[in-house]
C-alpha cells in the first residue's frame, strides 16, 4: 500500500475513534429512549452547514415521533446525521481512490448510502413500534373496559391498565397521561397521541372515545365494540396474509421442487437407457 494512502487511512481511523467520545452511562430512567449508536457517531462527524440545511428541507420528519425518538432526535439532528455519514462516505471513497484510482467511483454510492440509511432506520423502527402497538391495543382496551364497568373514570382506568402492560402502547399511554397531568386538555392529548403514532386503529379509537364523551355514551360499551372490531380486523389481516402467501408457495414449488423431481426422473431414465445400450452393444456378435 502506498505511504500516503496508509497515512490517510490511519488518520481517518483515528478520527472515527476520536469522535466516538465517551459512552454515556446507562440512565436510571428507562422511559427515555436511547439514540442508536450510528446516529450518535454521525452527529459528531464534520458536515457543511449548507448541506445540513439542504438535507433538512428535503426530508420527512413524521416518522421520528412514531419511532419513539422525539426526545433525543429532531429534524436538524437527523439532517446532521445524514450529512455527516455522507461526508464519511466521500472520505472513505477518496482514500480508496488514493489506493486504487479505479475505486474512485465508490465514493458517491457510499455517500448516498450515508445520506439515506438514517431515515430508513427511523422508518423501520416506526413500523415495528406501530405493529407492536396494534397487536397490544385490543388487550389494553379490554382491561380499560373492565375498569370503567367497575365505576372508574377513563383516565384512572388507563392508569390501572398501563401499570400492567409494557411495550410501545404502555409507553405512549404513559406519555399521554403525563400530558394530562400537566393540564393538557383531554381532546388535545388524545389527538396528539393518534397523530404521533399515525395508526388508523388508534385514530379510530380516539375518535370513538371523544365522540362518546360528547354524546354521553357509556365508555365501556364503546371500548368493547372497538376491541371486537380490532380483533376482527386482525383476523382478516391474517387471512389476507395467508392468501398472499399461497401464490408464493406455489411459485417455489414450480421453480424448485418440480424441476428437481423431473431431474431425478430424467436421470433415472438416462441411466436405464445407458445400461440397456451397454447390454445391447456388449451382447452383439
């Protein structure tokens, strides 16, 4: 390896080791989410301010709250992480070009990956949290309905139910109850919950609760109907998923198993034919 390339590679390695910094000690407050290590590393990378502003203007920030990172990551921080990773990709591509000029074409793809990987990670985390929320929602509704049937108010029922749950749904409900304790109106707190997660099932539930509050309908009856609808929708989603999987299974059978079986049959026939031909040729005068 040429001397300048080795020096440059060692410099970049030292830079990456230096910007890692000290790892923060684990916090005793488990409600505060932890920022992924890639984002913490990328935020320490040098990035041009103009490029950061350009990336921020052209990015969507709606998935940050749904991913549960709103307390530790905002729009400017996400843009800086993307830009920093893009700069690292260009630097790595430049070092590879010093080693081998033919590798200069790798710089732009690496920079593109650095720019687009962080929002993909945030969106994937948001999808996982939404799926977990939808999965736990019927059980939480059933428990809240039982508590309201026993005479507890809605917020008290939510506190009792959330205390027995863990995961994304319990975390979001605790956040909503904390906002209610701080004086946020019930309608605003519930609508903020639905908008933050962007889940149709939760939006429908919030709308039904607010409508029942306006009309004076018993909350327990509304919650029971919503739990039944959610379970019916889940069963239908499972059926649809199974129906979509059937053609894929048939494709695997047609592309792999059928040719394999035909290959075995043809192989046996060829071996039989070769054997018969040998007998005929060997027995000829």
